[in-house]
């Protein structure tokens, strides 16, 4: 059993799981369905709302076609629903990225694919395969959660962190990434860099220059030259490219 599997087993239940667990086991499937309908309703309301506008519990109840009593049987309030919704969004993102990354054969290729694909998913117009795109309000909520409730943020991001850690560890084991850095800390730094670099054109005012190159690939080059096993100079680039070719 891997370290990530052990951590997953010992991790506290997600807010979605806690909502379902409030029902008896015999009613678990019905509870799963009711909880999912509340989550889907909240997702739709956030997607349709103008940025900065919010929804109420009553809005969610009406959109889901269920009762207020049923809502409070599964959620302690709106905050728990938002946490469940955010956790669901992160879980689906991790699953989608895992599918894409598995298409690559080499360890460095998989790391490269993760960085590029996650960057694209973090863009405001991103869409997960076969699913609705995450509303901008969830990006705002992520920043809020990271600022005011780091413990809940850590739990919510766990599926994505676990998945990326496996990809990163494989690249280290293959000699494509430096092994002298704190891997646990570096995983967080890279994920943070990707998430917030998606807004770099807004911060830097470089929107008009986007057609000069692929920003996702430019970010990958920036990350690779900092963590690549051969350093950031020309020899390091060649070593990393050789590692990709050699798989």
C-alpha cells in the first residue's frame, strides 16, 4: 500500500460523504441521490449567476425540487453545501487529469501533460471533458477557503494533491526532476503556481500578447528549468529532453 493510499484511508470524510452518512445505511442510495441533486442545483445556480452574486438555501431547494427539511437533514447549512460542492469539483478535476495523464508513456511526459492540462482547466473558460465548466465563483471560493480556512482547503484539495504527488514522484524516480528538493513542499508550490498563473495575463496586462506563444507551454518551461534534473542552462534543457525521449 502506498503512502497516498494510507493517507486516503485515514483522512476524514468529505463533506459530501458526511451529508450522505446522516442517513441510515438502508436509505444510503436515496441519500446519495438527494445530496447530488442539491450539489448539482448549487453548481447550476453558481454557473448562471453574475460574478459576485450569491444564492440562498431556498434557491437551492427550489432548483433541486426537494424540501427545506430534506436539505437540513443532509447539510448543516449553506457553508457545508459550498464545501461539498468545492470538494466535488476538485475530485472531478483530479479524475479528469488522471485520465489525460495516463495517455502519456514517459514520467516526464506525464508531468508535462499534467502542468499543461491543469493550466487549461484553471482558465475561466475551461471545460472538463463531458462536464459543465466550473463557475468563476468556485475560483473565488477557493481563494477564500485558502485564506480563512486552511484546514478545510487542505482536505478539499487532497485528491488533486495525491494524484499530482504520484506523477511528480515518478518523474523524480526517473531522474527527470531534481531529488534534492522538498518534494512535499514543491508539490504545493507547483500546484499554486499553475492555479494562479492562469490569471497572470490579467495581472501583467499581457492579454494582447497571448498570440505570441502558448502560455501553458511557457509555464511548463519555467517550471521545468527550475526543477529539471540537469539545471536551468542549455545542458539542463537537453538532459530533460533526453529524459522525455528515453522515457
